[in-house]
């Protein structure tokens, strides 16, 4: 007998009772009651009912009147066998079908308890978080179990970094926000990042009131990169750049710090617009440059190790945090070199001389050779005669070396050669000649020379010798004519030619 037949029988029985006087209820009241009971349930329709009994593997619920429904007890039993339902409980169920005259219902939807799906749906509508366990990694994200309901969290929403270290989350439980709830719970997407961002904003606002540049604080290293280390300072991360970890310039962050390590650091920059906080552990260490001038005296000889080569020189590590530079001009021991690698190599231990120390700019100038004082140059007097050597021939004249560290220029007009003479072929570098100093610039240590004045000087000296050689008392020239007049004429000729 199905449900409709039972209703009709109940109505027939009521009519019989009414005729025999066995019932005080009139037929109209019973007919109205039977109409309510006879309301058909559609598959998938939700009902709310009270548990009236539990028998065997079935939970019976009251559907109104004398109508009952049945739900499998397994839907209320945990994995450990605990039954989570009792008589008198109100439950929500979904009508499935009629089996053997019994209305069968279920508290599951898509295989999950309605009560759990409803809780997730209510949290979705209210914007409230739900607790979920990270079960396993899937393509594009993670499977999250929220009360046994399977949800999905994309990699980009598991943390603030986009799930780069997703493996550390497996098996752990976190709060999540429900971003999407579709198809009656078939598609549920959750996010942990949204909640972390909300927490971070709240923390930033709080830290803005307390943090300031220069203060010292304690944090925990969360990750180490080539460019530095990230440190958790109470819910938000700050960066210690590699250059701020130690005074050692080439330090590797991983050689000094480790994930999980607690560090004391100083706040050196706060960029709230971009939420960038910069810390320094180096700032709390003694500055090795503070008294460097006392330890590295000019002209002293010290040992160091070549740590870096550049086109302009070689850097030498003298102690942790202290590097000096040997400029390329101080590497060749007097000879020209094109690159420091021609003389030294990284890792090589060298003995160097201190040339200059600038603690303010944190610079130490070094040299392979000791400092040599420059030769003091004594400028000549005008009219002084020298035996010089050609250094270089230029279009406007010839440079001559006339003494150690001293050179001068013979302008073309002082060469005493005809116009158009090829001085390069006539006076190649290294050729010797006599020159006379005709001008001295003491301010700029420049000397102007003359070749043609040498002949004039020689003629004048010959004349002076003749004039003072003891000529006859009567003024006779001894039959050779007036040599004085000849010499005088020659000098005048030279002056006119100049």
C-alpha cells in the first residue's frame, strides 16, 4: 500500500467511525487534515522535521499528521562511529523518493551534509571566515576541507606570496573566506590571502602609530633571498637588504642568517605608501671605519687579499668590512698595463702601501710600490744653454728634454730653419741638439727654448773672446781687417732675420 492509498484508507476509517459514533471529530475537519497530509513532495524539496525515533539504521522524522519520513542513520554517524542525532532534534532534509511506501529523505547535498553546506553558504552571505584544512595540492591550487566539505583555494590565494612555498601548508588548518558558492555547493572557492591582507592592513595602521626611523626592534627571519632577508616584525614583513646585513661588502645573506632566526635590527626606512619597511643589522654593529686612520697610517706597509678586479683597479680586503683600492696606475710597477688581471688575481695575498685614507668617504688608496716623492724641478735661467733631446715633434714646434723632469718647447719660429722644412724627418725623437732658454713661466713650470739663438750666442761669445784677447795698443787688427765689425754685422743680420 503506497502513501496515497494509506491516506484514502485513513479517511474511510474516519467516515466509518463518524457513522458509528466512535469519533467526535466531524468529517470536514478530518478531510481538511487529510488534504494537508496529502500534499505531495517533489524530489529535491527541502523540509524541516523533528526526529521521532531511531531504529536500526534508520532515523524516522515527522512529516506532519501521521506521515513519516526516513533518513539513513549513516548520515549522522562520524568516522569513529559517534551518532550525532537523537529523538526530538530538528533536522533539515531533502525529499528523494518513495521506497516501499516510505518517504526517503537525505540530509546530504552533493554528498555533503546539508547542515555543513548551509553553514558555508551562510558564511559566504555574511562575509564570515570558515576554518579549513589544507588536504592536498591540485592543479592550480589546493583542496581545502571545510567541515568535510571539499573546497578549492588557488595558489595565489593561499598566502601573500602566491603559494611559492605551498608545501609547508599541507595538513594545516587556517581561516578562509568564501569567495564563491555555486551550484548548491558543487563549486566552492575560498581564499586565505583576503583575510591576511585584512590583517596586514590592520597591523600597518597600528604600526604607523608606533614605528619610527632609528628605532630598534626584534623580528624573525621568514625567508632568505640573494638580495637580502625578510623578517616578520609582528604580522608584517620587513626587508634587511644584503648590504645592510654586515659591514662585509660581499656577504651572502645565507651565510649569516637562517630562517626562524631571531634578529635585532634598526629601522632605516619606512615607506608606508608602498608598505616597504627596511631594516639594518649592520647599523647596530661597530663601524670598522670609525678609527681606520689610526690603524692604517699613510706610507705604512700592510697585507691584504685581492677580492675584486675592475677596469680601473683591484680591491683589496684588509679586514672584515674594510676594502682598499689599488688604482691601475699603481699596479704596473712603472710599466703600462691594460687590466689589473695582468698583474694580480682574485684570492691572491698581496703586500701594499697605504697612499691615502679618507674615513669620511670610506676609501683607502693603496699601491704595490712605496710612495716616491717627485723630483724637485729647478727652472733654468733665461739665456742658459742646454744639450737637449727631441721628445716629440708637433705642427707648432718641437718638445725637448733638457734635464731630469724638465722639458721645453722650441716654437717653429725659433728653429732657425727655412719655411716649409719637414721637422719630423729632420729632427726625429732622440736626436740631440743645443738649445737656449729664451722664456720661463715659473707659475706653470713651462720653458720656451730656441735653436737659432744658439748660433747667435756662439757668435757673441766668439766676439767677446776676440774683443778681450789683448789687441794691439794702436788698435790695429794685425792685418786681418776689422773682425769686430764683421761680427757685429753678423749679429745685426741675425737679429733682423729673427
